[in-house]
C-alpha cells in the first residue's frame, strides 16, 4: 500500500512536470536542474557563470533550500531574476514548487533557467521538474565512490561536472575511477572537470551552455 501511495505521488508530480516543460518550451527557455550533495559547488558555479554567459543568453534562477535564502542572496548582486523556494524540511524540489516559483519569473525576459535543487543525491533523482537536463555537480572532496553508491542520480543526469579540481593535489580522489564509472553507467552523459575557485575548465561549461541555449529565442 505504501508503494502505491509513492507511485501515485510521483505520477502527480510527472503531470505538473509535463506542464512546466510545456511552459519552458513555449517560452524558449532551456532549463537546467542542478543537483548534488550539499556543498559541492552549485551556487558557486552559478556565481561564476552569470558574469560570463554567452552573448544573448539571459539567465534566471530558482533556488531550492530547506530553510534559508542564503544562496538567493548570493546571486542577487548579479541582477538576474532569482526566486527562492524553501521546502520547509523537504529534501528535494518537486514540480509543483517549481510551478509556483515560475509565477514569479518573467519568462519573456530570459532563455536559460537554472534550478538549484536541495543538496541531496537521493530524492532529487526521482522528481522530474520539467527540466531539459539534470546537471550533477560532484566535487573532489566527497569521495570517488559516489557513482556506485548513488547510481540513480548518475543515470538521470545528462551532464556530470566534477568541481573543485584545484583541490586534487590535497585530497584522495581517484578522478579516473569516477570518470570511468560515469562513462560506463551513463555513456551518453557529458562530463566536465572544473574549478569554481580558479576558473580552470569553466570555458567547457560555458560552451556547453552556448550549444544548448538559443539566444534568438527571446
Ligand atoms: N577549493 C574550492 N572550493 C570551492 C569550489 N567551488 C565551491 N567551493 C567552496 O565550497 C563551498 C560550498 O560551495 P557552494 O557553492 O555553497 O555549494 P552548494 O552546492 O551550493 O551548497 P548547498 O547549496 O548547501 O548544497 C563554499 O565554501 C565554496 O567556496 C572550488 O572549485 N574549489
Ligand atoms: Mg547552494
């Protein structure tokens, strides 16, 4: 019976996610659902990205957080539309929360939407928000075993970003093991390595955005 309830919840979520997806399509908005463990660098990556977006790309951000608006406050100085969702203890965003946040965004003024999900490698994997792609931000401080321990998130993600490569000399992180695990689990996922601290590898991420966002769409 419990399983049935969960199934129904997910089905209801999928219906709203489909509606969100329709809104994104009609608005010409490319939507990236950023997922990760807590602290791997999702907000840092958005901070580094906003000032160097490709010509014609205008971003908005939906920030998901259990309790605070700290991340939204970090992004406010960049002058983009930012909407904060507090889940009130919930460990993931769902499509209905995003639907509500969309009411506060003027989608006619942007063509790229970042959704920063709650830091968690489990539940956000199960909730479609209507995004074009889940971008999974790993970091070199969290151990190389994550693809094996949290397989669903890796299977659901179209892009895997390994952040904090500036720390590689100081941490015990087997980069090759991670990249080969990702490649064998999800061969179609893109794989980027970068550092939000030094900026190394950031151009690969900006190119990835450039290839996907249609600047003429807004
Ligand atoms: N050395 C180093 N530190 C980084 C890098 N990227 C982020 N950090 C640091 O990692 C910490 C967490 O970064 P955030 O961007 O807040 O991580 P987050 O994924 O948004 O965290 P939550 O929203 O809490 O899940 C901060 O202290 C950042 O300064 C990096 O490339 N190198
Ligand atoms: Mg954050």
